[in-house]
C-alpha cells in the first residue's frame, strides 16, 4: 500500500538492463541522496577510473539536468505521482 505522500521513482540508465525503481520514495529526499542510492544500485562510482579517465553522472528530468543536489524529489516531481528520470554518464579524459 502506498502512502499518499510517497512518490514512485523510475530511473533509466542506458547501460543497465533494468531501470532503478523505488515505489515508495520520500518526496523530501534530496536529489543528491537519490543519486547516491542510484549509483550504488547500478554499481557505479564517480571519480577517477582505473584507466585514469574521470566518470561523472548526471540525473535528468524532462531533458534538464538536475544540478541542485539539495532540491527535493517533491520539488522536481511537482504534482506528478511518478518521477521518470534518466541517468547519463560522462567520461572525461584524464591528464
């Protein structure tokens, strides 16, 4: 049973077979906290890779990057009950 204040979050990542899903997310959770949970769920780590390149990940909602880590999921979702996001990977060549 879903709490009327909960939010369903679905995050698509092209390299993953299945999207990340949370059927009972807290609308007061921050984008930064959700991103950390998503990276863990997909087994991803931001930072320097073994080959010296740098991996970073950005969440997108309606093709707009979610750059404010302190923004809440409720603020992003507005009146929507389901929050559909995309996770994009960016690789920067190391020095």
